[in-house]
C-alpha cells in the first residue's frame, strides 16, 4: 500500500489581520528559520507558520522586498515541517529550488544566539496573540452587544456563547507560547498535542549531543552510550581511592572524544566545567599535566615553552574547529558556596561566550545545599537533588563524587592480605557513607577502586550499583597507562582493553541476567555485595545468573554464588564436608548395630 506523505496545509484564514511586519523583523525571521535546527524547535517553527498564515497577503504582496522575505520564510517552514529537513545546506537548497530570485538579502551562515532566539519566540507569541484577538474581536463585540441590548429573560442564552469564545481564546493564547524547558513538557493524547510532544521527545532521544562519550569502551557500555543530559552521576570510592583522578580523566576524555558536539546556542563555545572544591586549580592543573602528557617527570622538569608544547600538542589541550570543546577549571573553597552558585557559574560562562555542556563537581560534601539541614543525611540528599535539578534545567549531565565508609576501607585493606579477589565488586550500597538519600536522588552510582591483576598490572575497577536505564555491563576494570598512576588507558578507537574480571576465570556457562524493571523503567541498584563469599571461578558480570527481588521502584540484583568457597579461609567445600559427616555418621551407626 502506497503511503502518501503528509503535507502541511494552510489553515483557513478567518478575518486575516492586517498586521504590518517591517522588513527589519522579516529579516530577523529569515535568520531564525535557518538557524541551527537544534536551537529552534519544530514547535517554534510551527508557531511561526501559524502567525504567517494569519497575515493578510495584501500587506506584503504589493511590496517586492517584503514579498521576497515572506516567500523565503514560508519555503523554509515547509522544508522543516513538511520535508523534516534539519541540515542547513539542504534547507537552503530546498528554498532556492522553489524561488526564482537570488537570496542576496540573507547570509547563509548566520546563526542567532540563544538570547536572540528567545526574543524572536516571544515576538512570534505576541504576534499570534494579536492575530487571535483580531480573529475573535468581532464575535466578542457582537456577544457583548447582545448582552447589553437583551432583556433579562434572554441573557442566559447569550452567556454560553460568551463562555465558549473566551475558552477558545484562552486555548489559542496557551498554544501561542512554546516553552522549550524540558521540565515543563506535558504528555497528552489530545490530537495535535500528542504529535507535538512525541516529535519533541523523539528529537531529544535522537539528538547525539545529549550523550557525551568517554575514551573508555567499558564505561560507555556501562552508562548506556555515554553520560546523558539531565542525568546525575555519582562516583563513589574510599578516601584516596582515586575519585578525583577519575573525574579529571572524564573531563579530559569528554573534551577529546566529542568533537562533533553542537551547543544549544550556536554562538557559544562548548565547555566541560570542572568545579573543584577539594584541590586548587594549581594542584588540579599539575595533575592534568601528568595525565595528558604521559610524562614521568613533573612540570618543572621542563621549560615553560616545553610545557606549553606538551600540553597543546601531546595532550591536545587546545580549542580548534576539529576539537571545539574547552575545559574550564574553577576552584571554590570548602563549603564557601551552595548549589545556587551553579546557576551563577553557568550564566558567567555564557557571558564569556561559553556554554556549559557538562558539570563535574568535586566533591559532594564540600558544597552546601540551598535548603540547609542540620541532619547530614538530609543535607547530602538535598545537595544531590539540587545538583540533579540543575542538570535537568540546563539539560546537561552532572557528575560528582562521594566517599565510602570505613567498612569499605577495611574490605579493601583486607583484600590485600588474603587471596586475590575483585574487591571492587564486593563494595555495594551498604558501604555508602552517611546518606542513602544520595543513592535515592541520583540517577547512576558507580563505585570505583584501584586494583591489580595477578600479574601486578594496575587497574581502576568500576562497579555499577544503581542505574535508571538499561545496560549490559555491571563491572569492569580499566588498566592504567604504562608507568602512570593517574592516566587511564583510552581504548575507544581500538580493541577493548578493559577486563570483566581480574582474578580467576569467567563463568563457564554464559547466561544473560534476567533483569526485570518497574513500570518506570528504573533498573535497580546492583548491590548488597558485601561479603567475600564469591566463587573462585566466577565474576559478577552480565553473564552471571541472578536472583531478582522487587523493591517498589528499584530492582535489587544479587549475585548467585556458583561455588560456596569463602575467600581468606581454608578452601573446604561445604558440600564435601557435609557428605563426609554423613558417611561418618553412617559408619558410627553401623558400628553400634554390630555391637
């Protein structure tokens, strides 16, 4: 069956208004319709279409210059709405193919800033409201005249008509304003509203700029394709376990491997913002030098010119057309600011021509909540929630870190004294210090810890304990670069270097975990892995069979032990021990019978 392509039909014009749009505003609308489609939504283009169709053609057909611009705008709208074109050059080619004059009045490379786009949106909304009032004004005057001239017995017949006109006008006013804030999105099955919201949701999901990949294949798989906009990620680890160095690796890798990222405001430069509240900019930059240059010597072992060359060329720390992302490192003393400062920081960067595309904050306990609480657990929960809200409002990923408790530190220390295990897998939600509300309010929690394989190679273990999405990898260990204690190997452009187990052999019978999720599609915490009763030949991965416990909103995934060996104790198989005891008991009973 042949499916006909949906066409955009002009709405029937009732009382076309004689609003006279100046050439200045028509030029602005021309720039608006070809500005980066990621910055001007389909809903806003649809609003412009409604406003243009409400105009009386007589106001511009007699003016050749205005007519050129109006036709340009309508062809651009048609390209966006009817042909679903999003590439600027394709949109311009489509416009030119349908017009018989040169486009000498428009710069094809022009882009409006975010503030300019917002102002145009307001102007379109105002124009639409004017058009709606013009459309209903005669009806309203007529009904009001009837009310004034009717006698008391007949006034009741007029009131429903007035109420109906007022309701229609209110609905038209509501539709005139498009709110691009993701937090104000409303899903509805109403005709028109359903299509609009689904188009917006689809475009958001399909937008590659809403995922920031890292240089580590394992972490990209674990996070479902990279750090997602509006999500809050918490990196957890023991004191001195490498939390800050992981965050610094992430900042560097996001800058390095997202070269095609496009900002929401085309006039701004994308920047990864590293807000350090633990180490100064001096300390952080020294670490960054060690990370990006793979040098075995400190910065002062080189001349100033050599340092610049190493960081710019060897470390690729420069902003170019092929590598447009900046890194901004800012230090604020411990507890000197609350989470409200994040909005000020965002605005300050915008004033500097930079758009924050990811916030990395180190560390969660060193920033205050705007809703201060004397209870540490509530305070930490509020901070997490406020950082997450900031990320949602700005539609960017937020990454922070927090420490694990003493029990976790004891497990890590004890693991070095007993037989080798992947200790990072044995740390879970019960090891989060002070506040489980951190886990409740964030979207993704990952425990990290330094470890070594049987050959003494250093790794950073990543253990996923909470995820609000689907994933195929719950644990992996990423190797450090040769002779480095800070630089994690980047394997995104080559063979995978991560391991799913550091000690022992993988499970012999591959099985995919039977993960169930709640109706809200929240994958629960993969935790409660607190004892050392792990089999010698098994590791916790997607191939390990699991028991599933439903816990309201979250799914708790508990590893199933294949073999009941206990690490650190004599390797006695309890099944063999029970069998020996039974045989011994039978022997004693037989001896009694014989006597």
